[in-house]
C-alpha cells in the first residue's frame, strides 16, 4: 500500500474540510504507486511512507482548491513540477482543468508521461521555465500558474507570472518562515499584485503558506531574464 486505506485518507481530508471520492482515491493511489516505484531508480521524493505521501504530498497539493477558486475548465501550468506536485493531484481531483506539467529534467518528464498515461491526460513538457515563458504559444496563455518550491517569492514570480494571462493567478505553495512582503516589488514589476496570503497547517502540524497573486497587467518583455540573473539578482 503506497497511501493510506480509503477510509483513513478520507478522514484525513475531512479534517481540513476536503472531500475525497473512491474514484479520486483510486487514481491518486495509482499515481503514488508509480511515484514509489520510479523513486527506486531516480530521485523523485524523500517521502515514501503511506502517511507521508497521503498528507504531505496529496493533501498538501489539493488544499489549493480549499483556498482558491479555480474556474471550471481552467488552463493551468505547474512550473518546475518535479515529481508532479501539485499539478498531478490537482488534475486527478479536478479532471475538468487542462493541466500542463513543466520540468527541466527529462527523466522526470518521462515519469510524468507515464503517470499521464495511467491516470488523467496531462501535457508534459521538458523545457527550462525561463525559456518557455518567452514563447508566444505559452506566454500569458494560462489562467493559473502554480509552483510548490523552496525558492524565494521574487524568483518564483519571475519564472511563473509570464505564463499567466491578465486576470489570471499565480499561486505559490510555500513553507513557513519567508517574509512574503519582500516579494511585493518583484511581483509588481512583473505585472502582478499579491491578493491573498493564507497561513494554515496540515493535520500533522506542519505549517504552510499559500500566496495568491493576481495578474493585473502584462509582463514586460524584459522578463523572464536568464536563470543566472534571476537567482543572483532578485527583482
């Protein structure tokens, strides 16, 4: 068993006000099986126990739906998706959304293609975020961009906001401890506005912060810069 039994994980979800159907459970379980299997030969995650996967990967990814209103049929891109969080659980939970998973490591993208073939169909792209964000077919074409990463908000915003159409949102899923206000200048330069900051805890007690950034104007063609410039000189 790679995740908790259905009744246990459903109770875990209900503690946070979320529901989980048996069909959603079956798909999430299949994804988790593939995650654990592929993790034996490539580095996808350090969390492999059923409780950890259920809470710190699946529930953690899906709480985005509790704190954010994502429209039916929304076009979503998960930037730097890694092993597929939060994008894959989001697509399994809400099959109506159109999900694009973007990662710079081809091995991970091949894993995600296998997941897509065995769960819900997703577009899996191997590319660098700062390069694809300049391409006309992707630039400002998405309703929602997501990222679950440890990078500082100014860095994430420069990678992600170029994908978001005006009126859409960039949603950053972060751990506690970062001074989010330090990212306000970068967000503004990129055409965004911090609309909401939500602090909450997983049932295990781990703290989380969700930052909802609305795209209020087009991103200047100066951005995104090269990855070296982004990491060395924050906006």
